[in-house]
C-alpha cells in the first residue's frame, strides 16, 4: 500500500507533459499539447495532454488518465509499479506501509534490479575487452551502435567471475537474480571454489528489459561450440518468461509507426533485423507463444506477423501461436504467418537477402485463416468425403473459438466451401458465437456511452475545471445514484483540496466506487467543446444546475400534488405546494426555455 498523501504530492511534483513526452513526442496546440494517440491507430492527432488538468485524453478512442495512468497504459505497469516509476523520475522515495504477515521481501527490497544493472555493466565492459566476442558479433554483421543499443555484453569463461562484481556473491539475494547456480551438495567440481557458480560463462549476453528499460533477465548465446546454444535467465521475482517479449523496449516506437509487429524466435534475429533497419521485431523468450503475449501484441499494433523458421519445429511453434491467437482475435486485426526457407532464420535471411527481400516476405505472409485451413487440409485427403469430414471435425473446435464476428463469419464461409457444404449446414455444425454481424464501425468508447445525465455533465465539467465546483451549490437537486454520488464526492474533494487538478482527483478516486462514473463523465463530448478557448463552460454549468433544479421542482410538485389530492398534506406542505405552483407559473410566463426557470 502506498499512502494517498504521497500519491497526491507526487502528482503535484511531476508534470504529465514531461512524462508523456518521454514516450510520445508532443506538439504545443493552444493551451494543450497534442500527438497522434499511442493507444489507437490514427493519422490526425486527437490525443491531448493538458498541463493545467495534469491529464491526458484521446477524443478518438476515449483513453484518458493522469501521469500514473499513462505509464500503466503505455508501459503495461501495475498501479504501484507505475507510481514507483514516476517517483523515481523526480527522486521521491516511495513510503510503503508494510502489510502484515511475513511476505517475502519485494524484488526492490532485495536490490535485485540494482544487481542486474551491475551485472549488465560488467558484461558490457567485458565485451569491450574480449576479442573473440567482438569478432563473433562483427562476423554476424553487427555494428557497435546496434550492439550498444541492445546493451550486448560478454560473460567470459570461468566459474566465479561475478565474485569480483558482487561483494556478497554468497548472499541469498544473488540466487534470486538468476545469475548464479548452486550445485547440489556432494556434487564436487575441481575448478569451482564453492558450490555457487556463475550461470553464464563464455557467452554473448543479451539483456532482457522490461517496459521501463530495467534489466530483468539475460539471454546468453554460446561462442563457438557448446550446449545449450542459447541459455536464458530462469524465472525470478523480476522475470516471468511468458509475459515478456525481447526487444520490445527498443522496438516500441517502430511498432507504432509501422502499426505492425514482427515476432521472431530468437534475440539474435531481433538484433540482426534491427541492424538491417527492420526495427519493429520482438522475440518470445524461449517459450511458446502465450495468450498473454498475443494479447500484448494485438494491443501494440493491428498487424502481427509471426515469423518462424521453416523447419518442423517452426511450424509447430506457429501452430501453437495460431491456437493461442484464435480466441483473442478481433475484427480489424490481422495475424499472419511467415515461414522462411527451412535452412534460414530471420538473422541469416536478412543478412543474405537484405531488408527489401525480408519486408517483401513479411508482406507476403499467410493470413491466419489461410494457414489454418492449409495446415489442416495437408493432413487429410480433401478429394474424398471421409477426408473432408475429418477436415471439418478438426477445423470445427478451432473456428468455434473465434469471437470476432466478421472474421468468424468469413472463416465459416470458407470452411463451408472447402468442405463442400452449404452455409446452413455449416451454421448448424458450428453455431456462430456472435448473434449478428455488424459492419465494422470502430465504435469509440465515447460513442458507446449512454446519453449523459445532468449529474454526469456537471461531474465532467467540475473535473475538467475544478474552480467551477463553487457554482454547484449544495442542495437536494442532485439525484441519488452513482453519478450524483460521484458529483457530490468530487465537489467535496475539490473543496477540501483547493488547487488540486484533475490528475490528482483521478488518483484520489482510483479504485473507488465513484471511478466508473468519473471515467464515463470524462467521455462527454461537451468536454471536447470546452477545450476551445471561447467556450463558456461556466454558463453551461449554471444552466445544468438550473435544469436539475427545475427537474427537482417538478418532482416535488408531483409528490405534493398527490398528497394534496389524497387529502393527507400538512399545512406546511400546502404552503410549499402553492409556492411552487406560483414560481413555476411565473417561470413559464417569463421565459419559455425550461433551463431558465426560477430558482427553487
Ligand atoms: Zn486514442
């Protein structure tokens, strides 16, 4: 748990413009800054960052949040991680209220991250000293510049080299870095001074970075002969293989620019492609593609190209990626598969054929649907009924997993053609997951929201311009319900924290019951209009207060009318009723507009 006071003062210290600009180049646009949205694909900028609100908002896809939220969404960090990352940039130490119980010490408490950085510095320095390692990288066509960009290093031969780097080489925390191995008791080795020894020896080292650029693990490729050829860090508190993609930290911008990500099998492939100017490639880390990987990849770009070796292992890996991708496919996303010649991997291919040939191969990658049917058809005799029935039986569970309506429909149609069945027969065999097929209109989050209530309008307005909170008086005219409750809470927050901005308010309400209402209210198109300097949001607020008051007056009038007609109204209620009628009549004659009725 990180105390709320700390989060508030952190957000008071950082400037969201600096935070965002570190990842997305911002341009000044009036009082705000703008850029093409990093969270959806667009040609004209609708992503704005407001220095006064300390908030970002995309009017295209509806993404919004404060500096913490930006880091979470952009880098995939969890809430506390994003706060820590942000605090680091301004050098504020994060106070933590330790939760009870004896949980294991956090990775940072053990200094794991710092140890990984120390190891990286050591490996990089060793690379500069090692002629064979430099020769090896040169032999693979890598420049010093690319080697530096990917932080390549070298772990020299020897069992306990890291002892010179870490004073506490024997400490338990060293084990958690994955940099060392403890041999089993009794497993003596003549060259080792102790049971503990370095995991990586005589290998070119590829640091594996997380979204923030911290070293979380290493991959090592042996120089010359030796087994295994590639060796990765084990899973550690810092490093979870199924969630990480090698090279993503360096590739992020290129992926966004190309709206395409190429997934390859090894780190050497990523680095070699970068050397040849193909910078939007990442690699899985010695694991099969996981659903988490695919989800992350589809978030990064609309086109995901899996590039596998042409051998049988490559085809197996591709099939596995296909199976994992099926349930998460969405219309508008394109997943395709590129198989290089059996003797090639992307590294050898791009070195021999060059960038143009590689990109041409990528452009010719097989769409998922083609790969799916071709692979299934290859194992049966499609000329016979029995073969086609088998084909259908195998395709059925796969196609049934597709939830994307248009894609699912197209695949079922193609399946019907291949199996030589009519569309009705296919529909009977594989019922469609989606009830109907709608044209792809790319509904934005804003467009999906229901028409906003007066409370939501006021809520959005006050969040956008906290000084307007004073124009919304206390009173019974704010309806109960989530929006009304959020409005009251937000007004209370701004009264208690004069000068607080939207970024701070949103941090305050993060995870609270009011968060959904707040998030919805911020999508109101009214707030986009209010961005224009000559828009009078204050009058808008006054008018909504009036309308809500009129609504409340109407409600009260109906309530009193009922009591009067039933003969159960008190004398006070009679007086109130008459007064109300008088006011309403006066308002009607004075001004026909409902929002201009007199005050309650
Ligand atoms: Zn957007």
